[in-house]
């Protein structure tokens, strides 16, 4: 605790540096207002960290603020990348912003490492960031806005005459001993539904296979696909390396490797480490997308653009409203997560258990959309 307090004392920085960073985004580009909001939310989280004093440290709030700030830094790095050079009046301001962000991120990571060391071990399955942030999109206010965005992507793809991609999802059902994977099946089904809503043709055995469905029909879907999402978990590697009575996994892998020159193979790590979740043929030859951290909406947005092939100038504006709402309301999650749990009342305890996944956000979309443009906004399910 003393080490944590010392690091928090050293984290205070000159807010003029923050203002310097903000100047880099003052352009006429319509995205600059969104970037201002990201930076302002980072400033607010940083001020809360600076105000934390020993002995009244709120470890839960500190942990959440550090995680939040690191994600905001990652987001800003994306917009400071070479492909967004048009945001800046000069490259010197961009370089100064990157230098400042790098220094701040180092301080945050030092605190985060201390928090991880101090965190007590638990025998209970851990909640995945991927699963939690996917569930946040089920919020009754955010869900229609997200679905409207997927509808707009589908419509824009048709207008641009993009060929609807065919995607095969390859995964392994969790083994009983891998208790941390309890959420994976539900997560993949929702991912498939979201891709379908955006106009992607998805093959997933859990959704498409029926009684009497032959293995050859399953493999034929793989052959017909343009891309394969290979979901990495410890169960996948275990089943691949113990082929007895697990011919499906091995047959899929054999066909994937056979079709690798034609197929887009997209490995997605959902649980565990790279080397423990994928066969060596994948870790040795493929770039792996790490979905164990970060927000589902950002990962999904990047994946969908890769599959559809829509250019940035058409694709990114479609997401502006939902991302703006998502960022604006992330701080509301902080207050919800740090509320005390009442353990006497069973109903209150149950609600608190589900808080992380189903009640993180209270979104009120400010973008006005006409009824004929927004078929999902009247969703009541």
C-alpha cells in the first residue's frame, strides 16, 4: 500500500502538457470533437488518481481509473498514427503528443503492476474483459444505436457494391477443466449474430448445424468461405493435441491449412496466452489479434472493416455516433462498479453480480435519425 501511495504521488503532471496535447487536435476535421472528448475524459480520470491520498485509497476506483486511462491512451495512439497525419497542422505537435503519452503510459503501467501484485488470488473463474464489454452493448439504450450502426454498414456495403463476405468461425467447446472459458460459447454466438446484422454471411456450427448434420457438410462450408475466424482458447490447443475422439478439430485444421493460400485466416485470442491457446502452426506463421483486453466494440469495428473492405472515409463516419456515446458514458461505469454490494438481500446480490455485464452504461444518444433511416431504434426486446 505504501508503494502504491508513493507512485500516486509521483504521477501528478503539469496540466499544461495536457493542454499541449489537446492543441494537436484543433483542426477542422469532424473527428476532432470526438478526440477532444477522449482527451477530456482522460484528464478527468487522471485528476481522480492524483486526488487519491493514503490512508483512504480506494483500490477498486484506482484500478478502474488506471485501466480506463490505459485504454484511452491506446485509442489516442491510434489517432496519432501515420494514417491520421491529416489531423495535425504540423508533425512537431504530433511527436510531442506521442512523447507525452508514452511517459504517462509508463507511469500508469507501474501503478497497474503494483495493483496486480497486491490483488488476492481467487479460485473462482475470472470475468473476461472481452465478455464484459460485449455485454455492455446489451444496454437497453445502447443496443439500438449499435444495431443501427450495423444496419448502416450493411447498407453502405451494398451501395459500394462490396461482395458480402462469407466467414467460417472455428472454435472448440470448452473442456470441463478450463473453467475460465465458461463464457466463450455465448460470446461467439453473439459475435456471429453481430456479424450477420452487418451483412456478413456467417457459418457457425452452433447456429447452423442440425441433428444428422454431416461432418462433410461442415467442411464444405469452410471451403466456400472467404475467411476463417480461428478462436484461440486453451481448450482449442488441448483438443488439437489430443486427437483421440476429437476428429472435428483436426479435420477443420487440416482443411484450414490446406486452404490457407486462398483463405483469410484471422486468429482471435479470447482466453489464455498465445502459446497456450493456438497450435504452433498458427503462432509461428500468423499474426494473432489479442481480444483478451480492450473493448469489444473497438475490436469488432476493426474486424468488420477488414472483412468488408470498406475504405476509411466511408466506414469510420458510420461509427461516430455509437463510439461517441460509448466513450461519453464509460465514466458512468466507474460509479456503478464502486457502489457497495448489499449481501443481506439475495435480489440485491444477484443484481450486483450481473452489474458488470448487463448494466454498465446509461446511454442517451444525441444524434437525431429519422424513422425510415433507423429501423432498429424502436427495439423493445
